[in-house]
C-alpha cells in the first residue's frame, strides 16, 4: 500500500558522516533511495536543515559558500531551513539546527499526518521526537550509519535505515 512520507535531514550530521568516509553526498540519489517509488512511496517533502556561518570577518566567504549551497538545494526541489550560527574562536562557528529541526518536524508532521517520517540523523538529542510522533500514529524511521547512532535514538524509532551501504556507493571526494 502506498505511503506518504516526509524526510527531515540534519545537514551537518549527514555531511559529516560522508566526509568521514571520504564520500561526496549526492542529494538526488539520497532522495530516491529514501523515497522508493517502486514501493509506491509518495514523498510530500524533503526538508534539509543547514547551519549558516555568521556574516563576519573570516567567516564571510564560508557564509557565501553556504548560501550558494542552500540555493542549489532549493533549485533541486528541496525545502531548506537555515539557522544563523555564532562565531567561535579561531575563525569557526557553531550553528545547532537541532531545536529548529525538531520543532518544525513535529509541527509539520502532526499537522499533515504522513504515514511515515524519516529523520536523517544519528544525533541522540532527537531521541524524544520519534516517541512524540509515534504517539500521534506516525511511523518514524531513522536513517543514519548504525554505528554513529545513539542507543536512545535507536530505541525510539519504528525502524532503522542503515545508510552505510548507500554512503559507501557514493563517489569519493575529490
């Protein structure tokens, strides 16, 4: 039976997993992999949460690159939420999208009532979210590399999608 689904992606978590394996993330292949049309899946939306460097000093160039990246994602049909980060010395930044992702996922999912929500993250901070969604009758799947996933997150989901074979199949970073 066809199922409607939403996919919510923690960009920095997923990109970090790919970099650890020296792989170049292919967003289109990921969307096709997670929303398998041969099973009749009806993807309502794939939403990507991107942390942005602050627009100051040495981080300006990184910010401009991230803006181009977010624009490219949007041009490919993805819904992109950005979150402005804070500078941390020396010339780095932190931009935690976890709360934004959790709140918007909960709001979008409970309003639209998809059959399935896929959370693409291994971050254990998201462990309560699948429980809340399941209380609303929404099946919740976690897509990540199993070794990178917190036990509490693993225990809270209906199903785990191991991304390791998918990531291993990607092109190497250049």
